[in-house]
């Protein structure tokens, strides 16, 4: 991919070596933002601790953990630095803690206790985080994160002038929020807290970062644009800071800005060997390219993901890396309507069941839509098994998402077998179920929104008015999606609504202005509009 290669060279020169984590100067606040977390540790350890928190607030866990250890080397009595090590083990708190990190985190909490913090505030931080690690072998993630939320609420109330406590409480309001709460009560409460901190600390990396996460929902995404436009400038050396703005850009359909953001992020992560971050940014990159019908660039980005996996296959142990590896090839096939290609996708083994499910879902959908429903049955059966395993593991969120994938695939199998009314009923139910939940931050979105797929099925069934309503509902939730514009244009054309058809085909051509794709709908749009 030419563009990716150019950015690679530029970012490698800028980041690798002089700005690698082990070689950052002590005054790296200009490149990572400003953080001060008051501790009772000696002066050298305090500087190290503040530095580690700059990395931590941009989810750069490996570097943060190393620098917390440097603080301990400078002051072995710095109990709160053990808390820092435990905090870094959470990884991205929007996902369950990696199983291998749980004993490490618990050991760090126990070490913090045995070392003994010299202030009540530090002891309170340690005890609050203990809620995420104690009894991890007995209690599921959901139970522990709600327990942690309660502890952080108490901590924030006890220390109202402590911005670090406020920020950590605010992001926990998001990570513990129910995906079925469409009032976004937790998120708006957390955002209000962070906005107040922003007034005091405009250069703090956690402020724009957490605002982006808190506003990363369709109904409130526009509120996140100011944070999205400033985060990368506050922490330009953090790969995650380059990537995070694209969460909002994706929500509002600003694809070119998402591409710029994720090119920078993927290459910064590559240069610093943060391979999971590289894969994650590339997943968002693939998604954005496909919405602009820049298919060759998307294909090259998928090839880059596979090459990264080949070079460092332990990346699949991290949720973001494993998900991206499964999503990239699947997106490339599904978004382009290459159903035979989707049916033949390779299932790459992963310890994470929801990533396995993603490939089986794409295979089942591809087989059904390419006229081979019998071939889809095995993948639907596997989805059923994976959903049951996730439910047994008390992973309620991914269990629900995989069940929706199973419903969609089953609906298209019914459709392929000629059971059209049953298929439409099943597809409608799947779309309703998806509308009640939220996407995970690990993904820019599903392989295709369920309501968009419902629109496609309605169009096939000769129900263009209902199809148009489904596509327009998709566009309200997920603005500027290529296939939703394409479906809406075709539905309007079949209804005889020339003005609306021309408008949607025009939107499609504008969005794909730089495309060299051979997608048939682009030729249809050009013919219809006379362009």
C-alpha cells in the first residue's frame, strides 16, 4: 500500500529510536501531555511516576508498567508504584482483563499493601483497584468491574480536588456501563466530570482520550469532536492518541480524517513494536477505506495485518489484535459483496471466542448469500457453540453479539432456501436486537449493520419502500456508510422516486470520488445521474 509505506517511513524516522519508550527524555511531556499524580515517594520516583501516568492515560501499558517499575527502583518504599503496575495490567479497561494479567495484577496489589503506603489517599487508591483483582478466580468480570466502580465512586467523592481520581472514576463509568442503556446516563455523567477537569488541565492526555470514549455512541458522538480534534496534538508520540480520534470520526462518517488518524497510529505502533495497537488501528483503517470504495488500499491494509500476525503471532492473545486479524479479511469480503470470498475465509485459531465467531459469521453469511445454504450450516452450528461457551463464561456482552450474528446468518440461510417471509421475520428480529446494544470499542462497527442487511433482504424480496426505511435508519445511526447509500439509492429507484434515487446515488459518487473500484453500484450510479 503506497500511502501506508510513505507514512511508515516518515513515522519510523520520527518515532523509532529517539522516541522509543526506553529512550524518551524526562521532559517528554511535550510529546505525551502533562500529568501530575501526587505521591509520597521520593523526588526521583515522583518524576518516574508522573511519566508512567502519561503513558497510562494513553493506554500505553507496556511502557507504563516498565516506568512504574523504574519508580520502585528509585524508591522501594513507593507502594503506590505497585498500584501503578496493577493499573497497567488492566490493559484497555473497555475489555475484560487478559487472563494472564490477573495474577500479576493481584500480586502487585498485595505487594502495595505489604509495602505500606504512607498516606491514606494512596491506601485508598490501592484498595479501590483491589476490587478488580481479588477473587478473580471466583467472580466474573462484570461483577468485579461494578465493585470497582463503587470503590472509585467513593474515592472520587472523598478527594474531590484530586483530578486523577476524577478521571479514573469517569472512565470507569464508561467501562461499566450497560450496552443496553440508551439514555447513556453513565457516559454523560462521566463526560461532565472530565469536561470540568479539562477546564483545569487542558493538556492532560486523559481528558480528550476519555471524552472520546465517553462520547463514542451514535446519539452523542458529535459532542466528542472537539476532543477528537485535539487529542493527537496533546500526545503525538502515543500510538493510541493517534488512533482514538477515529472512534469519533467513524461515528460521524468522516472517513478521510479516520484514514489520516489510523495511518499515523498504525505506523507509530509499528515503529514502537506495539503490534496489537497496530492491528487495532489498521482495522479502523480498513473500515474507512471500504466506505470510500478505496478497495485496493483496503486490501493492502488487510495484507499488512496478516503480515504483522505472521511476524508476531502472539498479537492474537490481545483482544484488539485478535479481533482485528479476524475482522480485516472478513470486512474486505463482506463490504464488497464478495460472498464466495467470505464463505472461504480462513478461521485463525484464537483463545478469544468472539473473534472466532466473527470469521464463522462471515463464512455463514457468505455461503448463504452465494447460494450455498447447506455449506453455511456448519458455521452456524459453530456460532451456537461459541455463544453457549461465552454465556457459560459469563461474558454477557459477547454472548449477545454472537447470538445476533447467529440470528443474521440463520435468516439468510432461510432466505437462500426460499423461506422468504420467515427469513424477513428473523432478520427483522436480529436488527431489533442489535439496535438494543452497542458496538465494542474494539471495533469500528459490525461487518455490516443488521438493519442494513435487513434492507438488502427486503430489496431482494421486492419491498423497496420498506428497504428504503431500513437503509435510512442505518444512515441515522451510522452516517455515510457506502452500502447504506447504495441500498437507499436502489430502493428509491425501484419505488420510482427519481429525486431521492438521484440524491443517494449522488452521495455515493461524491463519497467514492477518489475510488478506482469496480463495484457495480458505482457504474449504476454514474448511469443514473449522468455523471
